[in-house]
């Protein structure tokens, strides 16, 4: 097994080197994090994000929280084609260089591209410039994390003073225990099944449809979010598929040196959340500012979370 791993890593590194040096041609263009954030702050575009999981699912591979199917694979491939001007599609910005990635991240993406590059080349639109998926995963991957405070400060401007609806899984708890959404005008939540949410899309869409088109939807329901984002966009809503942004923000708040588990992801269901709300005390956060110094913020509580939940599916 160890020998196979070394052979695969060597092959992945060799193939990536050929693309990085221009010996093999890359036709896929991806924005930087700064460019993607600028577009989301300064336009009313919606966003659907593709990570490595969605790409391998196009190839028929099951994910931990979503079983693959021909229907899902074909739908993902179609969305990856970037059909609509107003619906930004993001993909990992890993095609030109990985020099800004930490070692573990470099190896992961080299391995991913070894098996998945043909999927990108087959389905990505060469006439489009894609946003970068790292807009929502901007803490773990970089060697230099000095821009993370600036990136998150700018990201918060996307929903500044906006009335938002968060559509998320039972365990996700976007914003709970941190201040990621403290700039929003108001927050309401639709809580979805933690696994195979694709099967619940009709019920999720019905719940979303109760809101007016003045609401900004933020989605964290895995693969199902791609299909929900498209449908909401086509109905005139602005919708952002933010994926695991909250997890990256949690790591940033903690200044975690590596990936660490977050306790709130073990809490599932209304009763468990009420138990947490009954025993918690206000949490103060000390966060680095982009210009230097420290900001003192109060974290969102489980009590606030429960008040925001309007639908449990």
C-alpha cells in the first residue's frame, strides 16, 4: 500500500509539473480569491461552488453525505458548464500553480487532478472565467495566512445589512459560536437532513419559496446545494452556495495550525440545541483585524440559533 501511494504521488507530481510548466496545455481559467470576493460584493450575482466532491460525483463516486446517481452526475456536469451570466460557478483554483499552498494541500490537489483533470476539461466552459472555490475555504490551504483577516472582513460585506436565509444541515450551525454573520440585517434558517439532502429538494424548495425575492439565500447542504442554487436563481432569488465556509472561519477564529473538529458539529436536533442553550454563557471572541490590532466580538449563541430556525425538515 505504501509503495502504491508513493508511485501515485510521484505520478501526480510529474503530471502536474508538465501543466505548471506549460508543456501540457491548461485551458481552464479561474479567478483569485480577491477577484471572486470583489465580484460577489459589487454585483448581485448568485454563486454555486464545486469542490473536489462534486467533481468526483460526476464520475459516479459516492460521498460520505450523498450517494451518487446518474441523475445527480448529469445535473452536476450541466451546472459545471457555466450556462448563466448571473450565476457564478466556482471551481478550485489549482490549475496554474500550487506554490501558495501548504504541503498537505499541494499533495491533495495534485492527487485530485491526476484522476479528475479530464472531468474539468470535458465539462468546464473554455469561454468562461470561473470564480475560485477557495473563496469559502480560504484559511486551511495557504502557506501564508496573513490575508485571511482581510478576506473574511470583505466576505462579511456580501451580506452586510441584508436579510438572509441560511439553508443548512442539522449539524452545520453556520455562525453559531462565532460572528461570521454579525453584519447581516436579519437571519432566518431552514434546517435540512444531514445526509442525502438531494432527495428532500422538493420540500426544501417549498420552504424557500415562502420567502420574498428580497432575501439573500446562503446554502450549506452539500451536493444538493448546487441544484437548489440553480432553481432559486432561475426563480429570481440571489443565492450563494457557501459550503463549509463556517468551518474555515472557525479554524481562523481559533488560529488553528491544522484541521480540528468543531464541537457544534456533534449537536443534532432541536432538543440537543435547547440543552446547549440552557447551559451556555456569552462567549467573547478576540479576532485579528486586517489593519492590525484586535477586535472584540460576541459570538452567536444556541439560543439565537433556535430563534432563527423557522423550518425543521
